[in-house]
C-alpha cells in the first residue's frame, strides 16, 4: 500500500490503532508471532573448506588435478606431489585475499537501531527494536535512529538525514500532514521515515508500516542477495584457456595412443610419453603466477590510495570503459559551502572576504542554531584552506553550518558574537512560514534577524540595507534581487535570504525589560514587534552548494582521453544533478539527464537506447541503480560503480567493479565493493585504472610468455614422437621448466613497468577481447616454433655428430638406433632440457615489449627480471652439475664447450626479437612517408 497517499486517520484505521494509545501489548505479541522480528535476514557465511573448494572450481585447475591423478596412477609420485602443491598454494592465496563473502548483509544488520520508544496501551515505553511490529506507534527525538519504516502521524520541525539511503546530502524536512498525489521515490516521501536514517532535529511520531526485510533497507538487502557474483574478464579468459588446454591435452593423448598403435610401439611407454605431453600442454605455474602477480599488484594499488578486496578485480579495472559515479561525497565534497553572496547590490564571491559587510555576516551567525567552533580556541584557516575539524565541535543543519563557516573564514566567530549579542527571543523555522527569526540584545536596543526562502523573505521586506544605510526597497531594486535569485538558482545553488529589523524606540535594557513585560501582560509573546516578520529590511542573499572536487573534473577529462565514459547517478534533484554534471564536463545539455520517474516508464531496450547519450540519472532508487548497471553490461560495457551509502550497495555488487569510499562510506558499501578508495577521491579511480591497464598488460605478457614456452615443449615432444624417436624430455624436466625456470621470469614480467601515459591514451580493451588479440596468437606460435626448433636441434646434435662420423644417413631410423644407448639419450635429453629452459629465460626479456629493443632505455630496467635470469641460469646449471639433482632428473654433466654451444642456441629468441624490432621500425618509417 502507498501510505504516502493516505491520511493519518486512514493509516490508523488500516492498522486498527488509536493514535494516542498505540497497540495493546497483547496485539503486539500476536503480530510479532505472525510477522517475525524486525531484523534483517543473514546468509550463512561459507566455511573455510567451502571457500577453498570454490577456488578449485576453475578449468585450468581441473586440468592440473587430472594431470596429478594420472601421474600418481603411473607411479610418477614426485610429479603428482609437485602439481598438488601448486594447486594448494594457489587456492590458499585466493582464500586469504578474498576473505569471507556476504559481509554486506552483516553490516546492514548492524545499522538497525537496538532500541525504540513506542506507545503501547496508552503508555510510553522503550523496547528492543527487533520487537517492533506493524502498527506500533514510535516516538522520534533528535539524535535517534529510525528503527523501522514509519508513516508519520505528528511532526514538530522534524528533520531526518537520509543520505546513506537516498544519496541526498541535506536533511529532509518531514511533514505528517503532507499527502502525495502520485507515486513518489523514497527521497520525496515527506510524510515517511525509513529504517537506519537519523533524526537531526525536531520531534515526531509515526506508525510502523514495514519491518525487517519489508523495509526499504530490507529491500536493499534482498537485492544484494539476489545479485549474482560474476567472473571478471580475466577469470573468463583463463577459464576459456583452461578449457582449450584441457581439450588439447585430451586430443594429444588420443593422438599419441593412435600413433603408438600404428607404429607398434610399447603402449605403457607411450602412456608415460602421453602424460609428459599432457603436462607440457598445461602451464602448471600459470594459476599460481597470475594469483601472485595480482597479490603483488594489490600492494602497488595501496600506493594510489586503493584497497583491493578481491584479487581479479585489479585486472578488471584495465577493461573499464564506463564509470558510474555517485555525486555526493565522490564527485562533490559532501560539505555545503557558501560560494556566492549578494549584498550592497553586488554579487560577491566568497573568495573576497574583505567585501563582506559585518552586519550581513553577523545576521547569518546570530540567526543560526548550528554550533561550529574549535574546542582548543585555535584560529580557522584562511580563505580556500581546508581546516582540520578533528578537534572541533560541529553540530547542526549543513546549511546553517555552511553559513557559520563563511562567517568564520571572514573573521566572525559564533561563540563571541553570541556573547556580544545575546538571543532574547525567537521563532523557529517551520515548513509553512519557511523562515526563522531571532531577536538579540544590541547595545541599548534590540535587533531581529530573519533568514529563509528568498521569495518568502523578499515579499516581507519594505526596505533595503545598502552600505550601512537603510533605503526604500523600490520596484527596480526588487527586480534586481529577483534576477540575482534566478541566476543563483540556475547554478543549482541553495539560496537563503537575510533580513533584519530594529526597535529604535527601546533605548536601554531597562526599557526593553519594561516593554517585554508590557507585551506579556497584553497576552502577546515577548518581542512581538520584532517577531511579527513584517516590514523587514533586506540585507542580502547567500548561495551555497556542495562543491565539486576540483580533481574530479580533471579526472573526468582524462577519462575522456582514455575512452572511459563517466555517468553520474544520484538521488538528488535533477536540476542540481545536471548543474554539477555540466560543471564537471559529464553532460552538456538537459536532454542527457534522466529522472527515476522517467526511468520507470522505459523498457530495458528503450533504456539501452537512451544510455547511448544519457550521462546523468537523478532522483533514482537503489533498484534503478542496479538496473542501469545491468543494462550497461548487456550493451557490452565493463562498468565500474562508485558509492558510499547503503543505497549504493546493490549496484556496487552488480557492477564489474564496485568502488566504495573509505572515509565516508558505510560498512555496507565497503563490504559490497571490490575495492575501496582510502581518500574518497574520484581522481584516484583514474590512477587505479592506469594501474589496472598496466597490470593487464603484464598478465597478458606473462600468459603469452608461458604459453609460447609450453607450445615449444609440445612441438618438441610431438615432433620427436611423430618421427618415431625417443622422448626429448622427461615429465620431470617439463615440470622443472614450468614451475621453476618459467615461473621466476613470469613473475618478473608480472610486475614490469609500463608507460602508463601511453596506455591511458589508448581506448579500453573490449570485454570480450581475447588474450591472443593484437598479434598475441602469432607471437605465441612463432616463439613456440622457434623454441621447439632450437630444442630439437640441441636434442639431435649428438646423434648427428655420431652418424656423421660413421658416414651414416641422418634419418629417423638411424637416429632412433643411436638414441637407444642410455648414455647418449641422457646427454641428448640434457641438451634439449638445457636449451629449452635457458631459451625461455632469454625469451622473457623480449616479451617485456615486443616492439622495443631489450637494450633501449625506453624499456627501463627490471631488476627482478635480471635476478630471475641469473637465478634461473644458476638452477639450470645445478640440474646438470649437482650430483643429487643429476640423479633425480637423469641428466648428464656438461663441459664448458657444450655450455657455450647451448647458450648460443638458447639466445635465438632474443636475437629474433631484435630482428623484429628493426622490421617494426622500418615499417613505421614507411608509414610516416
């Protein structure tokens, strides 16, 4: 039922209650038994074992598990153990980094108020908020948290801060008498209050219309639960790769089995060869390397004020082409600030405090209930400076605080001004009058100040204060004021007018007291003359807004250059949203703005068409935000969503990348996100995307490096088998290369330095772009073939020398005979093993940048790569020179002459790289001509 459309009497009849008595205790207990407690449901968190098993749900890991199982069956126990260790390490790192799931719902539960003041059986009592039921009458006071969704029955200047739920920065003035003529969004329902919001002023009473999961915040909890977790682009690519490699492994095994039958070879021996080939097809170190690279990248992201909660999301940033941002606190400072004033018939920017008249500033300070002052008595900062409020006391409406900050920056302090001009009378602000008036002792007389809605205050003014003199407010001056008001409003400024009035007949404090007694004796309020809010003297206007973050504007511009679009999604009013978006460069015309009400009328297809040009969404609900993100993703976009409030949590969860604010963000938003900005700065997202693009480049280089190396192993093995020769490599050799020799340079590639300026001038990669795109497949095949060629050359060198000495033909049959000698086979395999391992160390240098020479200064220095090369070379030498390792791997000790020959062969990948660099340069020069 739409209770915002119902009168107080209709609501009471619906819930069968009397407004002044509330429910009976007996009826409340019945309803509690039927509807349940006023609590949010929680999902059971996964056990550590379940979280661990979830990490194994990956095609590449499945291939490794099968390889380990088959190795165990073939009694290759050491191979099985090595593969199992890789799997365990990979899964453990993933569990530790990602932590528990579903903490967002835990945080939502913490937001609910523990106690509530209710009216039952005609008595006021305090109960646990969990025991509230629909129909309960709840009493609200300033500072209280609303314990359930309420239809307000009575209000006395009630103001509720709803920014966490709606995104609107200012407290909302509530009115029980308000009736909606149509269906309204949450932020427009002035006669309702919602669970988890805060009462900032006034009092009120309301009847519970929804509790628990049926409240607005409960609906958000349901949305969060319903949003499925999706794989990141990298996870999808690696899953596709895993499926491809598993198919390749199966095909290779089947093919080898067929070849064994056709060649009448030893079937058990060929099974061992087949498992070796399957092992060669799978880069065992890839899952661990990618996980470790992402984990190392997390520490790099901390340096740009970004905390990553989920490892794969680091890479996803590189593919983001749409950033959906909340307005309040992200693109703006979430701090109302006076920017422009109109006084002495002049528009004065706040940056010119010397032009601000003292009377104007004093009026806004005195007619003000907010408190803002340094507890230590220190001074405030200069104009334009941000002062540390950690030691200051700030309480009150953001609008009134903004006025105090303006006065303080101009040298007028509220505490001192209040002592000099004590308040002796007041009329509080209410929604009917839209004004507030206070009366102050001013020397020997009294002065009143009235502030409020500019159109209302101006109508009550007959005079104007200009340069210390009071003049008649004629039509020309009035028109000028109205024009300035329109200009301020067009800039989305919240405008307040200030006026004053003096009682010149009161000349002393004694006379003031006598006059006050006279008014009281006549049955009137004290200071009636000054409080009647008529015949006022116009002092001026103050225009304020939640200012944009300067760095956010620069970031939006950089995003445009990087092919990343910015969309602003907010619960604020359309005119305010558009004005901010225009100032930031997000939107140029009003047609780019869509309201939540318009959104309701659009189908997903129509919304998709509007999203081609619409960059601003205003007055939207949490459900709308989720829908916008969902449609953006359907259109093929990789969407990031920023937010800080409870209302942002579902869309943060739905987005490819959910980015929460670290300072102002609620726990709900943080736990629903993938990453957190520790400085709440929109510009930090630009830095994070830079890092994300660089990280993806590094992961791509790592993957292509590992796959080209493994492809070389496959071709080496398969060619030998097709020729009917003995296997050039043992399974232990392949595992050693994949896990030891390859992994260190792969990790070095994973943290390589890239030219981020160049990366940010490129458009974001497509969500469906393959890891092999932009020449990646050709690179993998070419280097795989080259590595196989030099490895086979090394393997066949010894048989060729022996056959040449005996003047025998160099054919497969003769080679096979030579290799039947165990000593010759061991040395030939050692040659192939050594060249294959060391060639990949050289290959890694070239993979840093396929278009730049390894000797170029542009490539920069990668100390980790140098270290990986030296350590890898040392380990490869140890396998042939350390007796224990020689026995374990079945290798042969090599002479220095042999090492020289093998190193020359192994260097071919980097030599090929340099040739390609020269060809690229020649091609570039031809293109310039």
